[in-house]
C-alpha cells in the first residue's frame, strides 16, 4: 500500500486547492536580472502551503520555475540533469515537440507573446486574493521587482467568470482525486474498471505513481545538499530528493475566439438557437450547465457522492457516441476507460481480453487505461466575458481565453499525451481525421486536414459538422517546476 | 500475401557520413521519403507498402562488457527493408531492374560492393530472412487498401451531398441507397473494387496445418516440456536475478536525431538494434519464443490486432551477425510515446517474453512479469536502442490501421447479402 502524503507544510497549496474562494488572480512572468537579489527574495517569499489551508487564507502565493530560471539562479547542471527531458527542453524548445503539441503554423512558438527565446520566463509568480485584495497582495509580495532582482515583470491577468469558461460552459467539473491518504494500491484487478482515485505520485514528485514507481526527478548526491535541506529519496535513501513534494506545472495561455465559435455554429445551425446550443454542447460533451450528456451508471470510485451525478459516469454504454460524441472535447480529454475496456467480469474473461480476443469491431479497445493520463487542472479565465448570444454581435477585438494550468508528475505521459494523442489525435478512438472540436489544430500532420466534427445520429450516419476554423490559439506557454518549500529554499541557496 | 524483404550489407567505415548525406537526398522531410526521389522512387512500385533504409551503428556494444564479452569488429550494417505484396524475391528483382542505378550508388558505400557485379545477385546473397514477421491484416494488398480508401472517400462525399435528407431514414434503407450508389459508380468505371481471389484448396490446407500444427506439436511434446519445465524455470530465474539492467537515459542529441524524423504523418517508423544476452540458454529461449510468436502472427493475429495492439502496420524481428544481434523494425500509428505507453499497458508480457533476452532489458520475472512495467527504465531502454531511420516510405500517407480496418469492413459489409438494423447502424458508423 502506498504511504499517505503527510508533509503538508512542504507542499504548495495549489496541489490541494484551486483557491476557488480567492476569485482574483494574477500570474507574473519574471526574468532574473540579479541572481543574488532574486535568491534572497525567493528564500523569503511567503509561499502558501497545504498546511496553511487548515485555516482561512485570504491571499495565496505560489512559485514555479523554468529550467532556464533554475540555471539563472545557479542551480548546478548535475542537479538539473535529473529532471525529465520535456522540462529540460521546454514546451517550445524542440520542433518535434511542437509538432506533437499542435504548435505549428500560426501557432508556432515563434509567434507566441511569451515562452520562447527572449520571452522565456524564469520564475512564475502566482498570486491569488479575495475580492478587492489582489493589488495589495501584489504590493506586499513583490513591492519592487527590480529590488527583488527581476526585470520588469509581464503580467497575465485573470477574470472571474463565475465558474464558466469563455465559450460559456461551466468548467472545472472533472478532476482526478489524488490518493493523498494512500488507501488504494494501483495495478490490482480493480483497475480493469475506470476509477478517479489516482496515485499521489501522478501529481506529486517523489511518491509512488500508477506504476507503483517514482517519476523522473532529480535525486541528488548528498554533497549537493550539505545543509541537509532536502528530504531523502523514498526509493533511494542514499540520495536527496529535489523533486519531493513538488510537481510540474504546465502553463498555456489559450486565446479563445468566442465570437468566431458561436458565429460558426450559428451558420451550421442556420440561425436556429436551440440547434446552435445543441451542436455546441455535443462538441463540448456537456451541457452549458456542466451536466453530462450520458447518464451516470454505477458509482465511480474516487468521485465524492455529491459529485456522482455530474462526474460519476463512463462512456461504456455509449460506444457509438449517440449521447456524447466520441470526438467531444471532454470525452477526448478523459475517455474514462479502465485498463481492459473490452473485458467481461471474471479472471478468465480478463485473460481472454488480455490476449486481444475480446475486441470485436475495429474501434474496440483503442483507448485504455485513462489512469496513466490524468491532469489536475488549475486554470483561470482571462479577458472579457461574453454570453453566447452576445458573442454573435460582439466586436472581433474582444479577447478572452484561458490561462490553462495543470499539474502532473510526468509531462510526457500526462499533459503531452492528452494534448497529442487524445485532443489532437486525428485517429482518436477510431475517428477518421478529426481533432478536438474546441481546441484542436485542424492540421495534425502536414498533409492531413482534419477540420470536421462527427455528431453521431441514431441510424449510424454521423452529421459531419464543419469545416471548422480554429477556435483556440496559443499565445504563450512554458513548463515549470513547482517545488516543495524545502526544495525552493535549496534552490534559493544553491550553488 | 504480404512478404518481408531485407538486405543487409556492412558499411565501409570511411563512407558512413557520405552515405547518410546521400540517403538524406531521398527525403521530402527529415527521414520521410519523397515517393518520387531519384535514387529509389518507392512510389512507383505498386506492390510496396513500406520501405526504409537504416544504418545500424550500434552504440550499445559496450554493454557486452557486463558479461565479460566484447564485439570489437562489429560491422555497421546498411539495411534496406520493406514489406510488399507477393513474394520478396520478385520485389528485389523489380527494385534491381527499375532502381538499379540508385541502389548501386547507395550500396557502393558498402564493403565488398563490386561495380561490375550483377546487382540482383549481389543483393540476393545479402538477404536476411526475418525470425518473426507481423502483418496487420494478412493478404490485404496495396491495391486493395487504395481501392477501399477510394470507396470510403466516395461514400463520404455522397453523404456530404445527400446525407441530410437521410438523417432520419432507417439504417438498412440508407445502406441500400449506398449499395446502389456504389454499384452505379462501379458500372460507370469511377470506382473499382477488384474481387479478392478466393484462396485455393492447397492454400486453405496450408493455413489449416499452420493453425493446428504447432498446437499439435506442442501437445505431443507436452510430457517432455512438463518434465523439463522446473529445470528451465530454475535456470531462467538464475539468469533473471543476475542479468544486469542497463538502461541509462539516452543522450539528448540521440533523442533529437530520433524525434526530428517523427510525427510527420499519422504513422511513424521504429528501428531498434541490440545484442542478445550471451550464452545458449538465452539464444535458445529467444529463438523458441520468436518461433511461437511468428506462428501466432500467422495463425491467430491475422486481422487487425497483435494481441491488444491494433496500431502496428508491420513489424519484424531479424537476427544479424550470426544471431549475436537482433533488429526490430516496425511501422505504427501515433507518436512513439503513445506507442510505448500502449506497449506497457496492453502487452508488457509479450514484449518481456522476447526483449528480456536482450542485454540490459529491465528485470523480468518468469519472462512475463516486471520488465516493461518498470516504465522509465523501459522507455530509456527503447529509446537508447532505437536508431535513426534515414529514409522511410509509406504507400498510404494519412491512413492509419484504424482507417484500413474500417474501410475493409465497409467493403465487406457492402458485399454482404443482408444486414439487420443494428448491423447496418454499426456499418454506417464506419463511414
């Protein structure tokens, strides 16, 4: 049985909470100008921990760093080298990665506002506050950026849209439930079925993950930690764990073309309001209210009883996607499959399925084992909120979008897999040349145009909605390390 | 029936860089062949599914030291391999005839190449037969794949025009309309669906013998196998507990060489090379398992799936250097990371059976447990043994195995006499 996560004073609070009651937030991208000053500021920064959540927190501060930032702070290469490749090369650091993520053409990193070349941030400062408190909070935490050792910060704002994302849909409903108490042992026959209780090590570095192993992170020669700031590595007590109680924070600023979205659907619906909403809901895979399109069946493990109605469902009984289209955004982002989707109950049936005999049609058993590809989402909206009806007549200059933030331990197997194989996968679950109707690039590989969305109908014929333009564009992004508090102190004093 | 062809010749050490430069001129994108390239215009060979040139420069030979062994004079092989319809020798004849000049320029960088020699004979003496060969769908030719893709395109275009009016029609009724449309298109000569030749009696008999022959043989040998099993397992466990795991993270530069050739299409290539663990025990185990694997891929996994994995177009395992080293080469759909995740989550046991006999593979238990389940070590092992494929050709870009399977089922469903409403609904959903 995996151990419980108890070092709550060492874990940044974002792992446990999206700070829902702190409706104001601002994300500052900082570049280091003066290493000594920046280290001193980082060492003293009032970072909110999980333990702090025991009492009401009116404001919160979180800090994350890019690989470039850790280098600028003087973290030795020997320590950095222990991080996984995606973090080291960065979200925009490799053309092959950009191809997989769909960051090509007009969305190529060269055209981003930040996150590329000279626009690469070193430090991400996440500030949250109760209504009316944000400006004061910022003045307290970072009264003078230059004095703190940074260049003039660039700020990414947020807007409280009341739990809706800019297209108008209730958002943030489906989240994995990390197994903080360590009550579930992964890789038992129970995993044949979909479950929402996920090993803590899928989100927190230094703990057992869904394979019962530890994700890649730097475990240091003790000589690099003479002050004994860092904890011993769980899987190798002779080494000090720089990753322990930290996570990887993936940030993507996604501009959403709200007006373009509703106008495109209005054209498809020929002005019929109900049909326009119906198509949008089919594309998203939930009602505007956030209610699912499929009925909940047997309770899903790891979904709280009060959430079962909205989150306690799978798509097992909707194989053709007649209720929730196979290509719908939420179905792509989390297909809710167990390890052996085709298996009947019983050990013999599992064996039969494991040899590949249970799958009948060409689309059976294509997408399995969702538990290895889950993300803790912590994003915030930005820009001007528009109701769907307003969007039809809004000026094109109104900008809004999502400051997409997610936490995961293995960027390649979690965020990048979901983005490339599921959202942007032209053949996802047996679809024929489609990408995610909301977020997808319409050209997943150079010679393939994938700009339709299939809305299945009861007689088997799919309505092919489209051609759809791109509704979401990448404005910037980067991979960060969200360190544990001890690790942050080590980084601030390193080298 | 599809066949695998492969020619391997040792590269002249002084010429490797020039050879890589020459091979790169065949590409449209990094590692991605221009079908009309001047050297070997793969696109003009109508029975060719996939082909590749890969240079087997094995950077893991040092791992042999863990066994007190070495292979100082190991050749660097240039390999031309591919999959075609019909027998492999005929493909080599066609290549030598129609791309002889280009092949001469390429193989001139190999030791022992003789300008004056008969190219075909030279290639034939360097042919390597696979120890095991996987075909996603036995017997499906390039022509059939292309015809069925045209069928799908035609049905889709017709439905884009006429589908709205049929939105509420019964599935069987829609199917009847589509059958009529296809028949008209065929009569007009706009659509071809060449009938599949029915397998003759001897072919059927051979298939039946393949299917039952191996189980019968194993049944006959069962008493001996059962008696020997404890001894085998005892020796196996001794090996498994002592064999070193050598799976350091691959160098960033090596990874970059691999990934820049990836994800230019919905499919990708994979070529990996490494040493078999020294000793007769491991070699014998590996050969027996490859023989069984090969049988399962001829008899059982013949229509669309290798165990639970549907995304592999072709795969082969081939020995080189007198069975000291093993090449694995495949063409598959999606990115390598998802391919590896699929492997681990769906068929870790199958990978372990074969690859645990290679030096450095993550530790297994009784050949099937552990191994690939050690995720990071497995992924590092795979990437470290993978080699850049210099040139890779695919005859049907944009099409994945799921397209091919859906198109084949569409065609089969078209030719079926009758369907009930539910079957027709599922058939229509394939479009």
